[in-house]
C-alpha cells in the first residue's frame, strides 16, 4: 500500500512551515522564553486565525474548512518543528469535543467562534499522569456542577472557555472566570506553553448533549495523534539540525559526521524518526477514514513519536558538543517541549500497555479505548 499527502496537504504544510520559518523562528521563541508574557504572541495568533489553521476541523456549514485530522496533523507537526507557542492545539481539541459531542445548538453557537479565533479554549480531559481513558477524567459531575482538581491545564488563563471531562464520560463547558473556578499560574519547564493549576468547587457547567464515554475516548485518541505529530516534528527538526552541524564541525581535521560511530547512530536515528513520522501520519489517516485499527494506530503513533523525539533531542545536545549543553543553544527548546509532550495524553508506558491489551487481550472499548479485533491493518505493521 502506498500512501502520501495530497497536493493540498503539501501546500498547507509548506504554508505553515514558511510562515513559521520567516516570521516566528528561534529568535522569537527565545524572546518568549526570556520575557514574562501570557505565552500567546499577538502576531502569531493573528496569523493562526487569518490563515484558517483553527478552522481546519470545523465543518464548512459552520464556517470551517471541513478538513480531516491528517490536515490538522500537518499543522501540528510544523508547530512542533518550530517549537511554536500558543493555544492552537487546545482550541482545536475543544472544537473536536464540541463537534463530536455537542448538540446542534451548541455546535452552531461555538464552532464558528472557535474557527475564527474569537473564542480561545483550554481542555482538561484527563488527570495529569492518568491513563488516557474516561476513568482518568479529572472531575466528578453532580447535576449541573463539577468538582475536582484539573491539575495543570495549558493556557487556562488565556481561555474564554474550558472543556472539562467528568468520570461518567461527560464533556462539559465551564466559564474559567465563573464562580467555583480557581486558576493558579504555575512555572513550566517548557516556556512555549503556559500552565495553570485549575480547581473546580461546584463550578457551573454546561454538558455537551452527545457526551458519552465512547465520544470522550475518541477525543482523547485524536488528542494523542496530534501530540504524536508535534513530537514527530520535533524529532525531525532535531535530527536535521544535528546532521547539518556535524557536517561542518571539525575534529582531527575531519567533519565529526564522517566518524563511523556518529554516522551509524544518526542513520539509526533517521530510521526511528521516519518510522515515527509514518506511524503518526497513518494514525491521523485512520481516524479520517474510521479504520478499525484507529485506536491501536493512535497508541503506536504516540509511543513511537515520544521515543523518537526523546532520542533525537538527546543526540542533538550530545552531538553539538559543549555548545549543545548551554542555554545559548536552541537544542533546549526542543528538549523541553519534547519532555512536556511525552506525557501529554498518555506516556509511552501507558500507550504500550494499551497496544498489548488490544493485540494480546483483545479488549473491548469499555474503559480502555481498545477495539476487539483491531490487530489487523497497517498500524499493526508499524508496531
């Protein structure tokens, strides 16, 4: 089976990469790190809105582009490679929750605003460190109110609306400025995002009309695929920068990239990154066509991309020599973003356990997000 991006998807990829390269490169990322801001650069966020990158998954009849998860993943990968900040991912995921679980009235009210960027969202779908399934949701619903500690939530301070999951499989809309909501800013290792601890104590919430454990699992899996593509972007960028540097860095009168030990390790890393890219691309495609192995594909993609990114950024620091260990080098942007994203929507161990559950135990979707008989298909071939 041959698979590749369409011409339209390649054009989207080139447009996002070109903008980030020309308008928001390492210099702008470093300024963000060194200045205490809200983490949402105005010029970049304006471009995200104007270019339609927030509208990618919103249906056309609701003022969106009506594209698929693979198109969104193209953007996510470019954002990862550029270590780009901003609540693009959280707003996209909030839109997916509304699209999949919202009533007609909720979808009409919210999706157009999310697509045009007039509404910024944050999501709290799983407790920090918990396995990404409905049982790992952060709060308990009691009628129209929610109570619980959401843990660390990305861009909670900047959000106009929170999308929160409850342990009964519900998805809820919460006003971050409403009564019973406490938001406490927290320092972050990766300053390409802003984190805050959010606590709900009887906070008023509007339940999305079509909420269910299956829909919540679908949103969690789609989130894992987007994060996997962000990590794949980090991994490829780290590897590319390392190869280019080791072509010119000299020791004993020769480029260090010509030394056998380094050549072989970089070649192995190229294979690992390539496989992670393929897994992340297929996983997004699998959700677009509702393939029977889509949930298996999501876990393969997340675990492979996290492994590849961790290895690539570590090699980047090591193979840049002494300069790679200093804050003045850009490798730390990739290292810190990779560390944050590794645990987002399930870490490697959790997703590998899920892969084993699907392939060996043939578990059902109830509570675990696995599908009996999902062992077939292209995803199993990249495990």
